[in-house]
């Protein structure tokens, strides 16, 4: 697994747990805790993805519409 994809997987898993906790009506403090840390997790994910050292070999004009 690539290092820059780990935050995406982790934050997605937290989102699934959060939605599931709401649906099964788990402890309100757990739901509020996950809700309160979610902005921090989102910012961490965005930072890790944007600062990932991935070399892009194509230009915007080449990959604008890939259905062509």
C-alpha cells in the first residue's frame, strides 16, 4: 500500500464507523467524540495527500477528458 493512501483509507473507515454508530444508536459521547475529531482527521488527510511525493508525468491538457 502506498503511504499517501493510508490517510484516505483511515478517514474513510472512521466515517463508516461514525455513520454506523449513528444508525445503531450507540453511546452519544462516542458519536460526539468522533464528530469532534473528524475535522482534524480531514485536515491531516488533505495535508498528506497534497504533500505526497508523486511524480505526475502527464499534463492537464493530455488528461483533461480521458474518454476521447
